[in-house]
C-alpha cells in the first residue's frame, strides 16, 4: 500500500475507501485530481487521470525518490510501478510486463514514454557507450512511431491508432541491451476516411508543413493540407494543436539517430506523397470504360513509385480475375469499384510502410551477439500500450476489433487480480470470501466463442454460397445471437431508432453500449477495487506493520522483547481494541475496514513530531560527544606524532652528521633532512651554528699571514656573488702588485722607494691595493697611471715620472664603488665630494688574464667593515 498522504488529498489507495460505491470512487478521484494528484493506487495497479497540462512530477529528483523504493514508501506514481517491475525482473531474473490500458485520451501513450524514460534513467550507472546507444534508440523510436501511428481524434490530439507491445531486453546487470516492438491493429481506414473533427495520421501533416521547399517540390506536393482529399476531411486543419513543423524536424532527427539512411528516409516520404496523390485521383466513365482524370497525377505517382505510367493506370482501372479453367483475365472497374480499389491500395500501402518502419527499428534495437553462457541470463520487461476503448458515431470493423481487444484485457485484469487475491488468502491461511463483481467473460464469449460468437458467424457468412453482402452477415448474426443479453439490432428492437435497419447492431460492452455498422461508461475499476479488497481493505507483512506503528504501543517502542513480530503486532492491535477488525495470516496482518488504519495513522502522525524532537536531541548529543572524543583523540595523536617527528628529526640529523669531523669537507656535502613545521626556526639556527663551526674548522688551519687575504675574499664573495662570474677567488691575492718584482720587475724597486717616502710624509699602516691602471679623462683621452690605496689615502701616480703623486684623496671620503657585471676591469671609486676615480685596472705582466676587480673590492670592503662595522656600498 502506498505511503498515506494527508487526508486533504483523499485516499491514495482506492481499497481504503469506506464504501466501495461509484459515488465515493468518483469523489475521491475528483478530489485528488483537483489537488494535482493524478495517480491513485488500487493495490499494485495505478489509476491515472490525464491532467491535460504539464505537471512537474517527472524530473530527476522525483526519479531518485522512487529509485529502489517499495510501492508503499511513496505516493502513487507511474515510477512506482516501473520500479516495481524493474526490481521484480532483476531480483527474480524473470520476465515482467507492464500493461497500460484505458479509454482514448486517458494518457496511455504518455504513460508508456514516462515508463521508458524512468527505466532509461535508472539503468547503466557506468555510462557504457553501447548501453547508452540502445537506450537512446529505444527512446527515439517513440517519436517516430507517434508520427506514423498516431492521429488527432475528437477525444485526444495525439491518439495512438495502433497497438504496441515493446520488449526491453536486459543483461544480468539489469542494463538494457536491446528490444523488440510488436505492432498490431493499425487503423488503416483512417488513411482514406476521417470522421468530423479528426485528422489523418500526423505524418502527412508533418511532411506538408515541416518539409523544406525543395523536398515538397521533389514530391510534387503543395504545403496546404486542404489541397488533398485524404487530409481535408475531418478536423479543421488550421486549428491543429500539434506543431507539425517542429514535430517534423524531431522525427527527421530521430530517424537519423535510429539509423535510417538518407535513401530510406526519402523513400518514406515518397510513399507518403504517393498516398496523398492517390487520394486526389478521380474516375469518370465515357460510357463503356472508366478513365482517370488528371494525367499529371498519374505521372507523379509513377515517378514516385518507380513504375511505368501505363502500369500505374492499369492497376488502378482493372482487376485480375482467375476463371475456373485456369485462365487469367482482366476486368475493368466501374467508378465505385475504382474508388474502393484506390482507397484500399492507399490503406495497404500505408500499413506496409508502417510495418516496414517498425521492422527497421527492430533491426537496430535487437539484441546482438548474445551468448547466455558468456553474458548471463537475458530478461525482459514488456510494455503493452494499446489504443483504448472508444465509441464513434460510425464504428467500423476495426473499431470492433479494438474494443474486443479491450474486453479481453479487462478480463485479464480481473482474472489476474482475482487469482492474486485468492492465492494470497490461501498462503496466509485466511478464509476466502466470494466477491460479487461484473465478469465480462459473457461479452468475450459473445465475440470469440467457437461456432456461436460474432467472429465465427462472420466467417460462416463469408462461406455462404452466392453473393455475400453486409445484410447477409447482419441477418446471420440476428438469427444466431438474437437471444444473447448483450446483443441487439434494429430488427430485434424495432423501436430503437438510434440504429438503422440492415446496417447496425449493438454490443453492451463492459465500458458501455457501442453501436457498430456492418458497412477500460467506466473502465471496470470498481470491480478491480472490489476484488482487491476481498473482505480486507489492507494487508501488510508483520515486520513492515510493526516498523510503521510500533511507536503507538508502549510494549513495542522502541524495540519489543516478544518472541516474534506477530506477537508484537497483536500487542499493538489489542492495545487499541481492534481485535474484531483484523485477521492474522502466516506472515501478514489483514485489516478489514479502513477506519482502523486511519486511527493508527492519526495516532502515528501525532507521535512523530514528538519522537523526531526526542531523536534529534539524543542524536545531537551523541554527535557532540562523538565530536568531542574525536577532537581529543586528534589532539592526543597530534601531540604524540609531533613529539615523534621532532625526535625523528634529531635522530636523523645526528645520524647524518655523526662523522663530519673526519670528513674532508667537514660535512659540507651532507644533505640536511627536511624539518617538521615545529622545528623550522630551530633548523635554521642549527644550520647557522653548523656553518659557523664549519668555517671555524677551515679558518683554524689558515696561517695568520693569510688571514688578510681570506677576509678580503669573504668580503668580495658577499659583495660580488651573483654579480660577476669570475672575480679571482681561485688565485692568491698579492694586493701590492706595483711592489712585486714578479708582476712589475722593472718598476718595483723604484715604487718601493716612493712608498717609503709617502709613508714618512703621510703615515699609514698598510697598503690595501696597488696596480697599474689606465685613466680616462673628460676629453676621452687615456693615460697610463699607477693606483695606490693605503688605509689613509688613495693616490694617483705618474709611473713615467718616478711615480710622482698627481692626486691624493682621503680614503674616508670614499662612499662607494661601482663595477660592471662583465669580465672588464673598469672600477669607479665614488667620493663624497663627487671627485670620482674612474680607472681600468691593468693586468700583470706574468698573467695577463687575471681579474683584479674582486681583489680591489674585497680589500676595500674588508677594510671598511673592520673599521666602521659596515661594508662599503657596491653600486
């Protein structure tokens, strides 16, 4: 049973009606319809009412609500039935079938499409391409079949005029692998004749209104349907609700998706145009022979059907007759026979076209390369969609067959439900009670009973010697069926002027009286409800009943301590005083009247908010405690892990640097481990201490006489690292190159004498740097000079004049030094008085490739750093 909705929406299951009467049934149906509840259960059957408007109840969210749920868990819906069929097929590995029946305009075709869409949405979660292709073709086939098999009737703008049974094949995973469509009872008479207010099949109007100008020209068609006899008879073609142009585009796209070739598609429209041209053919008599009016139309038909015009003309005007002697002769038609033959040809042509389209679709969607041993068992869900019971002003033999089919379907419904109820009562040990309901077996027998039914009577009449006419058939039925309570005619009931003599007979169907020409007022739902109730309006397994209503009894909430669920259910029933209104089966509880169930529902509804608040309180407390325990555990783990990582880092550093004292590079090549976040600052301090120790190990082995050079190189490294590629760090620095006999053998003696004189005149402690330079003046002239830098002054000397002092500035006035990033030896010494020195250092005679810029910068920087505790600015 469905999950009960609020009482303002009526009863969601008709078996819960207080009284099973037509008034209550219709009142409940009306109430639910007005509340936009178009679906109602009768047990496992869904009753649907066409809302004739769009309802937002078929989206993805709704599909997810019904996916994998039981029938009773959600409000009534088509998706509930579709999911139940899918689950039954998948769980039991058995074929299932969904039967869609109803009167014309009830929404059967739309229901079948929604069922197909639901099955497509819940299958193939892995999105396999081959399965998606099958699903797409199955869905697109509906569009094509509607175009060629549906038409506008007085009750329905998109009425199916054929019966359709579609098999959807599934593999062992429950994914669709193919399908097959059976079509039957196509209303081919509609091709040639439509009743007032109705249209021909959609396909004709779609090609006329939606086809391109080029297509219509190639088919010799005009765009106005009023120009053709087969499309201008019934409905006002200008007021059609269908958008034929858009539908034509959709059909063309669907044909391509399904796999129709361009040649096949144009052939389809050639046949449609041929039928339209046939309808416009006129016949006239010249006295002895019947002739065709309009040779152009005959030529068009011949071209479209790839036949010779003479053969076309001959087929329309003559018939072939075989004589008793085996001779074949051609007999000409009269005007009436030619018109009948033309219409019969058009109807047969359309029927074969429709059958070919269905067959072509089946070739595409059939299961291919299936091996049960390899792929597992193949199961099927069948969807039966037949056009419904209808009563027209003029009901033909085809409509008689359609209504007979609906009679059989109604009988099948009743028998299946009756057998289902009887089997359930027998399984549960409940005594079966006979139920009075309308059994339409008598009507089925009236039509199909051998030797007595209408079909047998028609067969016998057709075998009668002599000329067989419609009147002969009607007389035969009157004679053999005159005493049947569900059959009558004007001859049997002369006072009934709604029937014509020698033409009409009437059958009292389950759904109403229908008058037929020899030339499910309701759908039997009330019987369905009566059979379903079978004395008990509601039945449910003990476990489910207990799960739903256990909160209404103190002995069962939250969990019972009894030996079985049945005892717990009995406790609920006894506490509420419903002992006389229930019966206990082997596995289910049977409730006789809906009032008992509503009482339980009302009490449950009152308790649910209280229980929800209580459960929320308990659950929120439990969640808070769990979060607290988790946070505590997290912090504990973090603390231990942090301690472990710190210790592990210490251990790793100790392991890597244990033997660095004995290494040649004192551990400079050892890679430091990555510290944890907590030790980043400590790691930097440790590295700094190590570098200081490493430097100490190197420095302590350096003689004191070399310390000045080491300090200068360190200063140069700090100043020039990344600025110049080679600044002379790999060679020994002599600083005082002009005094070196090796570098300046010719002038060194004279220079040493001059420096002694300068030292006496300008007392200084040491020479920081000396070398030959080339000076550049403001006039772009260069001259060779000597540069001497002491800890007190900077001297520019003239080497050719015995190193005569040309210029002297105080070293304290130097504020910076500039060098280039290349390999040249240009140096600019900047002074506070802007009396700058721009010199080019000359390389020595013994090694002309020496770079002396680094030595000059390092010496000055080291001197200023030791004197002023700040390095000289390098610009």
